[in-house]
C-alpha cells in the first residue's frame, strides 16, 4: 500500500518503501493528491470543485485538460487504479491502495486510541507547502491545518486528563505541555496548563510555564498577558514557598504630549504587524472556579443586567478637533473595528448601515439598543494631531446604561491596526465571547498615506452610486503607496464589482478587474472574508453557482456575522432558485441590519418568489419607508401587487419608483393598464416593443418576459426565456423566478432553459 505522509513532513512512499519523488516534484499534483485523500466529506469529489481549487486562472476547458494531465501523471506514479472515478464528474483516492497519516490520525482519535493517533501527528499538515496561484486551495489548506492542529491539541488535553485521573503526574504534565505547545500564544491554553501543574503540585513549573509564555508574548507581539492571568499566577506564587515572587511590570501607554504631537519612541518589531484578531486573553472559561471567587473582570455591570451582552453596535466615532471633511478617518476606524468584531462567531454585530444612522445625533444608548436589537454599544472619539492619534472608547450595556469598559489609546497613525486589534480583543475579553478564530493575522499597513487614502475610499464606497469611481481612484492611489495592503485590494475589488449594478460599467469590463483585485487580496492574506465575498459575487454575476457557493461559505466561515456577507449570500440563494433558504438568510440579514432598506427589499423579493404576496408587500413597504429615495423597493412592490392582481396598488408603487429613479411614470402606467384590461393589451404590447433593451428600471430585456406573459403573449415570452440560453445575465435569471411566469414554468422550453443555466442550483448550508 502507498503511504502518503502529510503531517510534519511531505512524503509519498511506494509499497516497497521507495520514495515516489516524481509525485513530490510537481506541487500542484501533490496538492491534488492530498486534497483527494483528505478533504471532507471523505470519498468522491466533483471535478468542477477541483477546477476552481487548483486552476482558478483557467476557463473550464483548459482546467479540465490540466486536471486530466495531472491525473495521468499521478496514475503513472501511483498505479492505474490508485485514483478512481465515479461517472464522468467525480474522483476519489482508492482507500485500499493509499494510506494517509492524517486520515489515520483522525480515525484513531475518533476511536479513542489517543496515543496511537498522537504518534501519527508529527507536525502541521503539509508544512511549508504553498501554491500562490490557487488561493482557494490555500484557504482550504490553512483551515485544515488549524482544524487538525486543534484536534491534536484537544487529544493531548484528553490524554493529560486521563493521566491525571490515573495519578500519573509526569505523564499528565508532559501531555499538558505538548497541548499548550500547539497553541503557543493562546492564553487560554497557558491558563489550562498552569492550573494543571498547580493541581499536580508543580507550582514552580506552573510559574515557569507562565513566564515563558509572557516572554514570548512580549517579544513577538509587545503585549502583556491579561490582568486575570497575572492575578492567577500571582496567587500560585503566593502559595509557593520555593520560588521568589517576581511581580510583572505594568506596561504604560505612550504619553500624549500637548506641546508636541509626535508620539514618543517605543520599541516594536520591524515589518508589518501580524497580530491576532481576537487573541484569547480571558481564561475564565478554563479557570471558572478561580474567577468565580473573584467576581467578573468588568466593573459597573450590575443593575440586574443578567448575562453579559451577546450583541453589539459600533456607533460612528466622533471626530474631535477637526471639520466634517475629516470624518472619513473616524468612520474608517469605526468600520475596521466593526469588521473585526464580525469575525467572532458568538457575537452578533449590527451592520454599518444601521449603526451609522445615529451619526451626529445625541442619543440614549438604551434607545439605540431597542432600535438595533443589541445589548451593548461601543462608542468613542478620535483626535488627530499630525502623525499621532488619540482614540477614546467606551463599552456600554444598553439594558442598564452601565459602562462595561473604557479605554484611551495614544498611538502613531502608522500603528492604527495595532490599536484597532487591541480594542477588538478587549471587547471580546470583556464580553467573554468565544474566540475560536483567534489565530488570524491582521494584514494592515504601516504606510500612513496608504491608510489615509484607504479610509477616504471606504467612505465613498459606503455611499455607493456615483461615488464608486472616486472610491476606486482612492484605493488605487493607496495601493500605489503600499502594494501589499490586502484590505485595500479587497475594497478595490468590492467597488469594481458594484459598478454594473449602478449602470457605471458593464459586467464584461468590471468583473475581471474585481476578480483580479480579490485574488490579489487573498494572495496577500487568505483570511480576508470580504475578499472571498467579492469573489463569490463575481462568480454569482457570471452564473457560476458552485464556485459562488464555495466562496460564500469560505467568507462566512471567516466572518460568520458580517451583515453584508449574510445578505449577499441570501441574495445568491434567491438568484439560484433556493427560495425557502433565501427567506431564512435574508431574515437573518434583516436582524443584523434593521434600519437599512436593502435587507427587507431583498427579503420581500424572496417572499414574492414563494408566493407570499402579503408578506412580500409588507417587506417592500418597510424598505421604502427606510429608504424613501430608493427606486428598488417600489419596483418590487409593483411586481408583488401585479402578481396579487392589485393593479391600483401596483400603479401607485410604479409611480413612486419612477419618481425615485427620475424616469417617466407614463410607460409603467400604460403597461399596468394593459395587464389589468385585456382591451388595452395590444397598445401595451406595441409600447413594450418600442422600449430599448438597455432601458433601466424594470423595462429592459431582463424584465421583458414578465411583461410579455402578463400581457398575454405566451409565445413571445417563451422566445425571451429561450434567448437566455445564450444571453443570460444575473438580472434576467432573477426574473425567471417571478410568479408571473408560472403559466409557462412547466413548459419543456422553459425547463430546458433552466437546465442549461444549472437552475435551480441545489446547494448546502455553510
């Protein structure tokens, strides 16, 4: 049997013990073999999945050829039946011909054979392995490395517990040290080790383990362990007669000089900071009994609030000492902290759109909590002086009005990412939320010019519409100053992808630019959820459903509570024909962004597609109330009322929508009258024929088949549907789900069109 060794080394060995060097010589082939052996669910994998993972730069035909060529070489090296096929589209490694150490490791752990499994875990999965041209594979590999490392860590802890129960102190201590070594900067792990050693009577060892951790944290990240951890170790020292207590020096923040705006010098690692978003700094989950004696680590959180908050809104930070032209900077800091918090799976974060409704307003935080449905609010202020910045923040419980935490940070502008990370970590620690995504680096920039231009671009991107080209110009200038600034690449990708929706570019021109920028961002930082979301949108816009789903799932895994990603995924579901699931996800998006008009508008559209006309109309009216200047909610209310045969209401909605869009409502009036009155249909059909294919707002070619069927021209509607086989766009696909087309939905020509477009797509939950 062939041995594939992937843990701590990279080896392929034949049944007779000969190294298969030809397999190792080509990284992409080795990656393909490893993926087929390891990827979950174990077994067969679709070829189209492999195309996107390993040859994203190729079209389908060239990717298929590259896969075929790789399979040929692998079978030559491993044996003709080492990789098997099921039908034309699925591949797997033959389990009776290839043994993979990572698979055997997990099998042993699952069966409770801890020592056997841990003997197989000799290090990280595929250490040092890298394919820069395949960012989705890189993302999978990084996630799989972390997952297997986590399994090994928990197995060592389980072994430590077993040894402690067996009164094997040396074995328990050794297993605990091995577990903590797999997460060297995880404060929860060091707390667990310290408590284990303390229980075993090795208090000197506990203190030494803590001191080694504290030195590493200081050297690598310029951070101190949390106050709770220091208190825990101080108590152990106090009980240790054989060791001299050595108090930990308190680190002081740089002083803000009112006479000079230049921040004081301080030592810091060279290069761009790679700090952990949400480093686990609270060990109360591990040492619950210890902290139960001391009470919670936050002050002023009484007053009957009960449990700590599990939802938060980040209100726009106040720009102090500057005019409103500088608001882009304070808004940018707010947005980056908000995005960091969306990566915490146990914390629901209100969306930027809703939170920024309170900008410049004097509000009671309890009112904010009620309107946004959150239990905590983060508010703050920013003051810039030259190249220095002071950030003051406070975290407030909206149920009681009590302060949970406050802080002041004086930094150089070049260190903004550091302080944003510190604020996010402290919030997570204060609220005691799960930080399972702790090992994620922050890919910032130390270039103050690039950061400033990036913030300017973010402010314009949030405005959408005519501001998009200017936002793109700012992102491009930021990248000219620092081409390794991954979030700027992701933002540039997002702005380009949005252009066609506002008739500012064509899909053919905008999507390649968006894709290139997103892939560049991921090549620099494969943990950027927004870049995966943009890549998903690009695939969706191209009707590449499987690729889109894969990228959405990756984006949601990285930032599970990002409101925009949740809403975009919900839209993907109704575009691809998964309407019941779309309603659920868009309802979730609406809860995350309760004051924004787009979530209820899209939710209403999904409800329309499942024939819930009254609920759909309610959602569209809510959307029009939240965004009275937006045409979209009125236009989809028009379609809802047309399908419900409430023609007067449809006409009113169309007029409001036309007014918001700045177009003549007379065309809509004539078409709706034709739908309502058969005698007027010939004139309405003649009018429809005269409308250009490129007309905006529900009159162009994408919507024509709906008007045709409502006006009684079934033959023309079927021709319009069939034309989508060669000229489909995202919005024409959307209109295939309009209930207006129900009379022809079972027609063979209609079903043939859906089949050619891969619809309805049957996806899976993230």
